[in-house]
C-alpha cells in the first residue's frame, strides 16, 4: 500500500461505517492498517503533539548547526552544540534525524604538506636524495 495521509485514511474508514455500515475491522483489513492504528488516529488532536513540535524544533537546530559548520559536523559534534544550548538529546537521536534529513558530514579537505618546507631548505638532488651516496653503502658492508 502506498503511503497516504493518515487523516484521509481515518476519514475513509469512518465514512465506510457511517454510509455503508461496513465494520471498522473490515475497512482496516482492506486498507492494510491495524484497528489499533485506526483508533489511535481517530482520537488524535488536529494540532501537532508536543513531541512533534519538539522534534520539528530539534530538526531546525540540527540543520542550523550543520549548515553553520560548512556541512562538516557529524552527530557527535552537533550533539555537543545542542547540549550547550540546553537540549536533552542523545547522539543516536541526532544521528537518526540527520539521516532522515539527508545531512551527511563531509571531511574537510586534507592539507598536503611537503616534508621539506618550501623556502626553508634546499631540496636534495637526485644523486643524494636519501642522504647518502652509493659508495657509503658499500663501505658499510665491507666488514663481512
């Protein structure tokens, strides 16, 4: 079954009972939802619940911190920022919300540093690139 608006499904089940006398059990089975789901949604208030409001505010703050970081902060760092604001939330919850929103942290670009800093030291020539000449090597093994 395709994802439908829960309020529309509840309305359709209720209409079947009122207009055609079809029991809720049969309508729920035909639409692929449980009776418990139907009764839960039927009692549901029209406005969002406190949990949904908190979740929406949390999503907004997570998005804010993520965008402010240049898309580099992951769930552990964003969780620390939320804790600093006074939110009581776990790293796993932040990770779940970030996944739902499609927010994936990117590693900052690596800075490749040369072993020899340019301008500080003269680079080695190819003959003595490892700090020794070929004759030194043979001298080291002459003891044998």
